[in-house]
């Protein structure tokens, strides 16, 4: 989870401090969306009950 927070901070820094063209903005947006989805998935897995992973 700490890695995801660092990635979020790095993406914000890139947006704030660099001039990006359309392709650069697309790459940063894709990374940000992937980061958010991955973080939500990890948080969901951490919040599930212990035995829930064994059930189909």
C-alpha cells in the first residue's frame, strides 16, 4: 500500500511540474487509474473476512 501512495505522489508531481503533450497525459492518466483500481482491490482484499478467500 505504501508503494501505491508513493506512485500517487509521483504522478501528482509529474502533473504539477512537467508540461505534457496528449500522449504524456494519456500515460499518466492510465497509470493513475490503474493505481486507483489496484489500491481499491488491495484494500478490499484486506477488509474481507479471513475465510472468504477459500469460498468460490
